């Protein structure tokens, strides 16, 4: 039986030729292709600087480091995300906490964030960094978050792993208009792929310089940053502790080629979403709600079951769809319920909106190369399973 995945890459012949060209060149890694890819993404998003790395997890880590997060500091993020959005804080030795989500957008709740900030100020436990997650491709309400950041003194790092190609208030996600830094993912199921890869965007030259160093062992060849005059053209200095988070020219070539079609990818995803919105009306499910200030990149299309209106359980619906050849998934298991975070003191019941969402959510197939006949099959099967 054919399986329709919940997401997959869209690779063209031009993408393949771009990768072959690198394989036939003098540079496989750390060549000119990386900077070309960075410039392409920065220009598209309207940001000044971009730093490509080997994964969005690495991007989140070095963004936190560039923001100065460390021992004794606090990071807040959403429970409704992949664990990397929280783990990046733990990598830096910081304490991690969460802000519950809005019941409509499934993004960080502005109301809950403000309430938590008021309490944290009173208790002396304000965060140094807040990471809003643009879940499924829809931007968080960044203007309100940025205003709170100015009032309470925290840095904002946007986890836009789902959202390249999306917009907020007529600005591209990644412009960093309301944040210090924005992180993208280029995993195969994302909007644009480099196979594995990530990127940090910023408008701050000092943050950019730190990101460059953290990406590659803390090493610099910039004479202005060195502690003494260069010994010769071969000279470099390690001026801090960094990591080997470098991306290759092979990956950058694929990403650069993919960027030529990013608007096409998002337009196709929008069309798929519009068809789902129309055809799934009337079923005992909650369809994705879109904030009027946002234009979603639709990395995911998530339905939530109204279990009081159906005879099957969440698990039964999920398994029935899988057995019918539809590769549904669930995004996400609330991070605070993971054993590692429970060992840090979190419990079920701490973030009830995220937990309620988890008990109802199913990600159904959504990708730009999805054929209409496959989407029709998904719709037909959903109607049969929920009948």
C-alpha cells in the first residue's frame, strides 16, 4: 500500500544539478557556496546577517550563547515544540521554563506570558531569553512579545523552524524586526531543505560576529578581534570556546537552489490548506485558526479532534489513518512531560492548554509536492474514519 507522508522534500532537477556542480568543484565544505546561501536567505527575509549551521538545534544553541545565556540564567519557551527549543537553554547551563499556548493559534499565549512576567518580576526570576516558537508556520504575536521584552529586559530569539516564507504584519519572518535573532530549520520536511541544516539571522553586527565564532571552534581570522598582530596569512586565533557546527557547500548549494522556489512552495502549501479548510468543514474536528496579522508558511496542517462528538479515541483515529496509508504524525508531545524535564520538577497539569491540545491533535499530510489525488484520498479517508 502506498503511504502518503505528513511531509516531504520537493527536489527539482535544478537542485540536483546544483549539488553535482559542487561535487565537481574544488570546494565541498567551507567554500563560497555557504556565504552565497546566507546572503540569499538574509536578502529574502530582509535581515542584515545570516549564519548557516548544520542544524536548527545548533542554531538555537549558538543563538543562546550569543545572547549571553549561561549558568544562573533563565530561558522560557513554549511547551508545544520539539525538545530542541528548550534543550538549547540547558546546553548553556540555564534553567528552562515554559509559557502555555494560546488555544487558537497553538503558539505562545501573550496573556500567559504577561502574567508569568509579572509574577517573575515580583519573585526576582525574570528570564534572560524568551524563545517564541512559530508553530506550524504561523508567526507568534511578535510585536506584543517585543514590547514585553523591552519592559522586562529579556532577549527574544524566534524559533522559526517551521516558518521561512511566512509573514507577520507584512514583514517576512526572519527580518528580526521584533527580535534579536531568528532561527530557521532546513530539515527535509521543512519548507526549504539542505538535507540537514539550520540558520541564525540577526541585524546586530556584534551578535553576528559571536555566531560566526561559535559555529567554528571559537576561531577567528579577523585581525580586529585578535589579541596580537597576525604572524602571517596562515594565522588564526581561538578567542573563545566554540563548536564544530559548520554546514557544507554541498548542503548550501541545495539550499541556495531551493530558495529560488520558496514563494512557490508556500503558495502551494497555502492552496493545500485552503482545500482542507473547505473540504473538512462540518467534520467533528477543529481546523487551524489563522491570526489576521500572519501569513502562514504551513509547514504543518494540524487538526484537533472533538472527541465528545465521535465514538473513537484519539489513538484509534490516528491508527486508523496510518492503517489506511496516511502517514499522520503528532506535533508535539509537550516538552515538560518528557522524563528529562520531569526530573527537573515539571509535571502533567503544569501547562493545561498544551496538554489538552496534545490529546486532540493530529498532523495530516501537508507538503508542496503533494498531488491533488493524494489530498483527495486524505480528505475521503478522514471523512470515513470520523463518520
